């Protein structure tokens, strides 16, 4: 038997190319995966690691039932950015949430002002547009959608993306049976969705394996 561990990559590529040409053979994708790996997802924006960041998960439409889940998203994203060495310093998200909570009705602070109050150079601003366990044809499909922007506090303006609407990020957990209606099960599912959403938010800003992508339902 041939010991593939000792066969040169070039020979393997030629072998796979030959086999792929055989009628009815469906090995092209696995062959590419074996040679090149699963693939990478590039960052959508390069953060300056020397500038202090803060993550603000905004929820003006009250899509997230509990404030702790918003904090979980931001805290998970912050820890992930630090662990992956994307930035050197991230301010606790509760700082900017507390600043936002002091706004008076009709007298809202701008994101720049909130970032300055938190002592940040950059605000990673994510507006939650959906956070639900919506049932579809007998199953739950836990889903989060957010519109993400990068605000430069010193410049007082959005530096990414070009669109005023922001970058659309959608996160889905694997489908679950709709019979899963107990309060404890729902709370656990919401907690998992919040944590997964935080990782997906952080992953926008560093290169990672496709198979590690938190935005993919799996």
C-alpha cells in the first residue's frame, strides 16, 4: 500500500488531477481541500492594534430581551479580540453602556461622544436588528443580525464601511426542534446565541479558518 504521508505534494496534486478526470468521479472538492486546506476568511477591516477600542452593542428597538445578553456579546467579542491579538487594549463595554444609560430622552449622545466618555480611540458599534429564536416549519432557528460600523473618536466620524447603513452581520445557530419550549432551554439557547454573536463580531477583524466561522450555522 502506498504511504501517502511520504508522497510529495506535487505528485498528489497530479494524482488527484488524473482521478478527477475520470468520468463519474466526484473527488475534485475533497482533493482541493486535502491540498490547500479548508480556506481562510479575511478581515473586513484592519483595526489599528495600538488604538484603544470599545465595543458598543446598541439595541434601540429592544430586540434583545435582557441587558446581560448585550453585555455577553460585547464581552465575548472583546475577549476574542484580545486573545487573537487584534488590538492591545479593549475597554470594558459596561463603560460605554453606562454612559449611554445616562442619556436623557430626546438628548442622545453621539457615538463619538459616548466613545470619548468611555476613554476609547475607536468604537466598534453594532446595532442589533434581530435577535430571535424564530420557529420555521417545526424548528427553531436562533438568529442574530447586526449592522456594524467603526467610529474613529478623534476624527468624529465613521471610517468603515462606506455605507451609512453599516456592514450586515448575520449569525445563526443550528436548527433546533420547536418542542424545545422550556424556559431554561430557551434561556440557554439565548445565551449560546449571544456568545456566538460576540465571536462572529470579533471575527470580522481577523483572518480565520472558514470552519471556525461563528457566523455559519453548524
